[in-house]
């Protein structure tokens, strides 16, 4: 049985979406674990970006490319000869998917097809993880969590495109990898928070922007309930899944990755915790929700990953917010990298 602190040392890992928020965190973790990392992604999606703030491109094989570009993607696979592929690249925003549905589907569906086609042609790959979202499920807004065998039918173009990505992965697994030569899994994570997320239309980055500008925080849906978790929680799960199925293809499958039920909180409660952690008298107000449909309730049942892989959430929501604030307040100074690394090792040691 492999230990995650030792397993990735020297492993060739290809990570798509490495310039994004979760991608930058995962790139740094893999480097600390001693992996040989190739990143394939568009330029960093935000300004500023955590990827650029950490100067990560200097420590990896950094390939800037579009996952819709099969030829360039395949060339990257040929040159990198990865053993493990973790697929994060996506158009990840619900509201953006209403504005650009075609681009969303091209990226999230055909991008997945391209990745799987490259894996088919690359003999070195042994483990593939496609990271999707908790929004892949047909959301009936009931009180219990969705399980991995529930119906997939996301409502909006983003969520639906990720449902399609799940189906594409399942089809390829049955059609082309039934011999288990490559272990294939999908991971469905909930709402992730953490320092270095500069995305628009996400509650904690919005809170940070208002707080930095010394403005009252505006909240659209204070009564919507979501599963919130610190960024290190799902990233550790991704690494664990990729490792375990590398060792034994019996571990391949679909996994929900979410917090404990106590950390499925209303948005208003989340912002209350943020205001307390930030200090400086920051406060918030609710405004009428405008724009496209947003679900009011969504929760995951994570029994499978707990039982099969022994994964458990480690940090409660108040700790997650505190860690986010702590890292955010190092931006612009010399302590960003050391603070981020300290959080990573604190989490892994825990």
C-alpha cells in the first residue's frame, strides 16, 4: 500500500487546468510531493492569479493550450509521457455558461473527449481522474445528500455539460478501457473555498473584494444551502483516488467529495463566519437575486469515499474561512508561499 507522501515522488503527472485556482494549489502540492508535473491550460483565468503570484511556471513543464485543440494536447501527451492524468480544465462558472453555452459545452464535453482520446493513444497512462462537480445531479432540492448512483442531469449549461462529461467518461471506460489497462474515476466536489480564488460570482471571493474595498458585502441568496469545504479537502481526495486506483483498478469509479453535514450551511451563515474572521467591522446586506436560475439546496452523500478510501474531511467551515483569510492577508507580501506551504503540510500531517 502506497503512502501519499511517498507515492508521487518522481511520478509523471499531467494536470489540465493548472493555471486556475484549484489547479495552482494542486500544482504546488504535487511539487512539494516530488512529482514531475506537466501543466496544460489556458493562461491564468483571472488577474491577479494565484498561479502567477506563486511563479509556478518556473518549476513545471508549463504548456499554454486549449483542451479543444486536440493536436496540441496530443503532442503534449506524447512529449510528457504521463503516468497519471488529472483533468481540471473547464469553463467552471454557471452564469458564464448562460452567456456562452456553446463554448461551455465545447470545453467541458469535447475537451473531455480529447483528453480520453489522448489517453487511448498514450501507453504510459495508468490512472485518470476527471474532476466534475456536485452539480452534475438532477437536483430535486430534497433534504438528503445525492449518492453516486443518482440520476445525472444538471440544470444549467455548466452543470449539464459536466453531467455530459461524466457520461463521456463512463462510455469511454466501458468501450475502450474495459481491460482495466487504465484506471478511470470521476470526482464530484462541492463548493470549494480558499485563499487565491479571484473568480467572479463566487461568494468568498466576492466577500474578500468587498472587504478589501471597505464596502458592505452584498449577498444575493442568503438562504441557499451549499456544501462548503476548504480547497485542500478535495485536492487531497483527488490525489488519493488517483493513487489508490493506480495501485488497484478496483478502486476506480465515481466519488462524491464533500464536507460533513454540519458544513452544509446557508450562504448568510457563511458570510457571518467570514465577517467574524476578517474583523475590521465588515458587514453584509441581502439584495434581491437577479439573473439565471440558481438552486437553493444541494448536498452530497460522501459515504462511499469514506468507506472505500478512508477519506474524511479534516477542517470544519470556521477553520476553512480562517485559513482563507489568513492566506489572503499575505497577498502583496513575502509570506504568501511560506503560508501556503505551511497550510499544505499542516493539512497533510493532520
